[in-house]
């Protein structure tokens, strides 16, 4: 079976690589041409474009690179026509992938249904906003594989049958936890002349995950750091974003002697943390799958927050709470995110055994729900093969 797989981000490269491995395991005749990254290439995909050449973040950057984006779309279409795959597998990355899906469906209709079947793995988050996109998905995508359990019910409201395969992060984290690194490469606070505690595992660790974008880090990290003053017996460790220069963090952390940093070691940090302060997003789910008690933090500009409140139609901002459909982890949002509130919540997380036990049980249920009787990549590969070869 021939596949053309498109992933446009680092997470898509990771999940795409695991999908390729499973497709090849379940069907040794599998061949893959792909847009993605090093991991998909290492898994056996013939890499056409690297996601690093596709990542344009923000409205202004997209406008400045419109010509490149349209050139990439045209090239992708021609490459698909030349390769003639049995299936086109799209992994998240909706801005690009939805355009390719629409074109592929129209091209197939013009060719009297001769063309690749269109499979979407990891749905765009249309349940949060842009719900009207569901119509386009329903009209263009032959098979949708979703990774969040509530997405199946969401799509059912639109008379579109999708398949829930579990969340791919479960297997990624399970593999990491089998053989974690023995120690963290801690970066001490600067300036170096400031007195600081010895770096190492002598103190229990509280992880700070303030996000990846400069604006959100500047909004949230100072509040997290101020709360650290109340916990002298703990070592606070900031997970630096790969996209930010390490010097960016220096002026934020230099006044806090019990704060260190790590770079490209977020999973190793979570594997050792006793608690965590985490910005909203996928990191909240990763933290829960590591079993770390967490507080979810969100703070934006007043204007951005008011716009988001009107556009985003979800009960919670944390994936953990959304998936379980109840408040499991505390969410400190906008004006509630203060150093005093963060201190109170951290004290409760660290010293209240009843709360820690309840969280542990909730996390166990969360993982079971996301495992779906196996790992998502294996489930997705089996589903794809059943769909393309019904007798398989």
C-alpha cells in the first residue's frame, strides 16, 4: 500500500513516525512519501519537505510568506499526482491540510473517483472554535481518526461518524518512562556571582512549564517565579522552550536562587517533579500522563482574553479536565493567576495527601480512557488498513 502523509509540525512528525512504524509492521509492503521531519524519515518515510520549512507562526508572518505557502501547496498537489498513493493521510496542521483535502476530493471527483482515499489522523480542534469547519471536513475527508474521546460525540452532532483510536502521547510517554535519563542537565540561575543552592536532586523539584511563545512566557513565568519564594525547601526548574534563546530567561530568573532551568529535557523534568505549574495546552495532558500533580495557568492580555472568551466554546482550558469532563486539575485563569493563589494551590498539592491520592486515581482513569485498549498508532494503522482493504 502506498501512502502520502503530511505533517507540518514537530508533534505531527513524532506521531507520524509512530504511525509509519505501525503501518510497516502490520503491512510490510507499505511505502510512504511524506512531509514531516527527521523522525518520519528515520521511520522509513521518503521525506519531501521538512516541517521547519513550513512553520509560519502569527498573522504577520503568514502574510509575509503567502507566496511560499501557495508555492508549497502547488508543489504538494503535483507531487501527490505524480506519486499516485492509495491513501492521503493528513496529520493535524489544518491550515495546509484542509486545503489539500479539498483539492484531493475535487480532483478525485473529476477523475471519476480514481484517486487516493483521504484519511485525517488527529482532528483539527474544531470543537473549540471554527465549528463550521466540520462541514468542510465531512464533505472532503473519507475517514477521520480522532484522539480525544469527546470528539466522537462532537462529530456525531454533525452526523459525521468518526473513529476514536486513543491518544498517541500515551505510548510516547510510556516508552520514555521505561528508560528515563538518570539526571537532569540543570542550568543554574544567572548572574553566576549570585549565591545559589547546589544543583542536583537533593531537593524535591517543582516543574515550571510557562509555554513556548515569548509573550505568554513573559506573562506567566514571573508569577510562577514569585510563588517560588515561599518554598525554599524546593527546587523550581523552568522548562525552556526550544524556540527561545536561553538568554531570554536570564533576566526573568536571575533574582531567584532556588530556580534552575532545563532545555530539551521537559519529559526528564516531569519524570522527577513532585508538582508542576503548567501553561494551558498539550503540556497539561503530558504532565498528567507522568502522574504529576499540576496547576494549569493561563494569562493573556485583557483584549486577547476577552476575544478568546467569546470565540472559544469549551467548559475548561485544560485538556485533562475536558477529557474527563470534570474539574480534576485547578485552573487559574487571567485575574485568578496571582502568586498568592499559586502559592495556596501549590501548598495544597504538596501537603494534602487526600488531594494527591484523588489526583492519582483520576490520572489512572484518564490514561485508561486515552489508551483505548492499546496504543493509538497501532489502533490507527489497523483502522486505516481495514478501511482501505475491508477483507484485511
